[in-house]
C-alpha cells in the first residue's frame, strides 16, 4: 500500500504563513510597556505610599526621555540617552542609579507576573564615572554638636525636643516624630525609648523596631515631653500627625532653623555623627547596629533577644558629654538656675498686668526681665492655660496683640513653689484687690508672720524690686 502524499496548496501556505504572523502580532501586543511596569510596582507596594510616590517620580522621568515604549523595544541607546539627559541636568550618578533601580525592579515584577521570556533592558547598566561626583561631607564636630544642643536646651519647645532626641540617639527623624508618649520610658534605671510601628507611622525595615537608650539631653527632652503631656495624650509630637498619618515634611522647619544658625547639614547628619562617636569609644559593631536599627551581621546576631537595655545604656553613656550645659549657660545667661515654666508664665502674666491693655510681644519682651526664650515659654503656657489670647494674628503670636482673658491664675504645684514664684503670685493677688496702693512693696505680699529683710535676695529678685505698681 502506497504512502499518503500531502501536496501543498495555496490554501495551506496561506494558513501557515498568516497564522504565524497573527500569532507574532498577538504576542507583540502582550509585551508590557514601561507604564505597565510602574503599575506592577505600585500593586506590589500598595501599603507604602512614600515608596510608591518615589517610584512614580522616577518612572515619569524615564518616560519623558525614552517614551512609553514596550519593554522589548527598549535598546541600550535609549538608556544611554536617559543617562545623558540626567547628567545634563547635573543629577548625581547616585540618583541616576536609583532611577535605574526603580525601573529594573518594576520591569522584573511585570515580567514575572506575566510569565514572559524577555530580557530586562535596565539590568546591569553601567553609568560613566559613577560615584566620582559624590561630595564627602565632613562629620559634625563636637563643638557644633554642643552648640546645637545648647540652643535646644535654651529654646525648650517641642520642635527642639525632637531635635535634641535625634542628636543624642541617632534615630531617624520620622522614627522620633512618630513616637507615642508611652514609648518614652524615663522613670526606670535604664531610660530608653521604644521605636515600633504605629497606625500613623510605619518603619523603614523590620530591624528598625528597637530600644534606644536615653542619655544626656535626649533624656531631658523625653522627660519634658512626659511632664508637659496632657491627660489622655497619645502622640509625643501631635503637630507632626495630620489626618491619622505622619507628615512627610517633618524636618523642613528644623533644617531651616539649623540653617539660620550656620549649620551646613541636615537633621540626618546627627545619625552619621553618632556612628563616629560610637567608633571613638570602641563600641562593638553589633551594638552599633542594634542602636541605629540596622540589620545584624552574621547568623549569630539573629538568635536570641539581642542586647539588654543595660548594655546599650552603658555604651551610650560613654559617648554622652554635658558640654551642652556649659554652652547653654553662655547662651542663656549667668542665672544660677533655669526658671520653671510656671515661673515664666507668672512673670509674663504680671508684666501684662502692669502694661497697657493690649501689649505686643515686643512690649512684653522690653518690660520683662527674663530672657526671650523664657518669655516665649511663659507666653505659650499662658495661652495654653487660657489666661492670655492673641488677637489679629493667632497663628503668629509674636506679631499679634496679647489680651488677658480674666481667668484667675492656677495655683503652683509642689515642684514649682519657689520663693520667686510665691512673690509673683502674691503680687498678682494684690493687684486684683479693689483698693490697691499706689506703690506696692515686696514685703506687703507676704503674711505678717513672714518677714523679709531689706537687703535679702528676695528683695532683689529680678523685676520685683524694679517695678513700681
């Protein structure tokens, strides 16, 4: 029996050729574009809005130069044009490498999800003279660090508390700004703060969750946060949380304040500074990684609970110096001790009683005998207690008029009952009596059983001996 012979016809030729052409066309249409790679990257990191925004920014820069081409149509010439365009804009090679990293990661995710066998054009791209344009910044010197910490100690507000903790712990700005009040453990033998994930702030990596010892000015700032927290307050820095999320521009105001004081670096420079300070005291690398929140080196460091707070606190105590206190004395003045916030409030309150009806902040500064930093603290506390309100410009108290609300002054607590504060409170009570004398002496403010000598220190306290009422 003879074999069956298939003779080719024009119909079979048409089916074979056009069928392959249609298959190739359909396959080419299924190749994703750069915008599809961006979509895959966003879908993979849907819970990290900051990372998604950065990726979108880098992808848009690439699309503006290359165009939204299909991945298999992108050539090395297109990528060289992208690199040349970025260098023409004086972009650092490190930023260009970051752009290529986002493009490569998004392309790999898109290729893997669609099970495609195509080449990733953004993989292993060489950048001419990569790293040669990097400017090495000098570390923060101990003198500059002490000066900045002294200004934080003098200013004494929530923004400076944030900067003080960052400068002494080396933590990231978002980690400190997103702390809760209960994360500050100050009343224990080894004070520390707990850095962990919160609904309003996520951490950079899983190793960022850690315990950081509190020493020096960081411990002082943490105690100030705990002492000034209102009942039921959850956030340590409420001004940096909006709509249940931590603000992105946390350090913009702090960097501006540092720039005004000729500090040439950003807030993140204090993190680099702490690394050098730990090296100087021969701190082991694993302890440095534990304090700064980096991934451990080797498998041994991944077992167990890690270092105890006592060990971490011991090494942090070696790098702490109290130079900022001496610097603060030079900046703040030669007063033997710092006024309490209640004392500053009573001084501002008493100054406003003796001035015109609606004094400005400048008038209060000229009449008050305290430094400007204490006047700012007292004015802020008086507004917080409802004793004073600012008219015309409430968002800028220094440029508005201060008016007394008529609310009585709250009594001082046991910690703030100093002789100076009692004198001020007595004078304020005396001023509220209907028939007040034309000239009030310091001794008239005390009970008859308490005698004040003429030349005693109480008779020469600040503004009390210089003000005639």
